[in-house]
């Protein structure tokens, strides 16, 4: 059965919260003989021609079928902008759509990096009626999903006893900048949730073909210091001369002050070009060039 997907601009709120919510879209799926069904009410325009959504595995099965995509402002249903499925990372559910032309008006969201947020900063999401649900930013954490699959996530908390954000819910700062999509609940009792951060979504909008890289080393995850505790024989780090005990202080020119910095530096690489690092070995600072990463193909 042929399906038609529609990303519709949702004007779902009062003027006081329109700045954030008018940058969310509604994604619907319509079969040839079916009524339209909403897949996600939170699709954001990351670039002028790329929209992003977090779609569950059950829902993304439909994306594997022959589909047509279009985007139409809710107040001008007669106009549509054709778009195509650009990338679907089924393990995470992150789905990108490329529009053939930008929608009318300035609908692109500004994204905020986790490094720009402080613990206790306000975050918000909006219910179906456009009501603002206030929460707070807790910090950046690294979530382990399967063997050696580590992704940076934002942890946030929303009040218990109120409407809970659904998976794929878009969260913003009160000023309307995009913080991330709700990925999983850490604890309903405490109102804690993990967000797939905006900079992750923005990175893959710019590098839709990027894959996970492996450098062939293990770090001490129980220590803040980015110290190499083991290298894989014959792996990229081993071939370049990295040794156990080396403390990484720079990665492709970016300062590495703690273990989290190293993980983030590895995560946001869009190709397999050689990497350069600086390490402390004993009392010396060494530069190690030409580390050629292995590519771990990600299921899409």
C-alpha cells in the first residue's frame, strides 16, 4: 500500500508561547484508503530545507515503504512543498526529511548546545493545546545502549503529577531555541528524562551519511581524567603510537579537559579523515598524528 506523509505546520498555541511552538510541525501518514494518522507532533526545521523528527521503531516501518512527502502550513492547506526521506537512523529513531524548497516565513529553529546550558536552566515543552510545561536542565550524560554504543544525552526534569512528555517531544528554552527531543524516561517518579540533544540532530542534518567511528582504545569511565587504559592491538590508536597511560589533552585542535570532552569530540566527526591528538606521557607532551579511524556502519 502506498503511503503519503505530510509535515504540517502546527499553530497550536496562544501568542505568548507562539515563538517556540510555531517552529514545530505535525507529521501525518495517510494510506490510499485510510484516514490520516498523526505519527509525530514534533518535527522541527533544522535547516531551510531539512526537517527532523524522532520516530519510534514501530512507526518507522512505514518509512521503508514507497512514500511521498509534503509540507504544508496549517493555515494554507492548498500549498504543499514536496520533500524526501533523507535519513532514518532506526536505532535512535532520528529521521530527516529534505524539502524541495523552504516553507513560507522564518520557521528554522535555533539550536542550543549542552555546553551553553547550566544546571538549573529552564526548559519547556508544550502539550497538544499549546500549554507550556516548565522544567529544568540537569546536565549532560552519556547513555550506554548496547556494547560500546555511547551517545551524549541531555538530562532534564519536569514536574511529576502533570502531563508527561511523550517520546519524540521537542523541548525548548523559554526563548524558543531547540534543546532536543525526548528520547527516554529515566524515572517517571522523579520526572527525569533523557533528551537527544539539539546539537546531535543538527550535526546529522549537516552530515546525514556520518557513521560511528572506532579508534581502538578504552578510557577509564570511572575517572574524569581522559586517560587511555587500553589500546586494541592493530587498531587505529595502536598503529599511530598511542599507549596505555597516555592522557589526552587535545583532539583535532580542541582542548580535552575531561573524559566527557573526549567522548563528545569522537561523537561529532562526520568523516574518516586522519585525526591528530596531543597526549601527556609521563612528563612530556606529545603530538600524535595520522590516526585513521575505523568506521562502524550504523543501521539506518
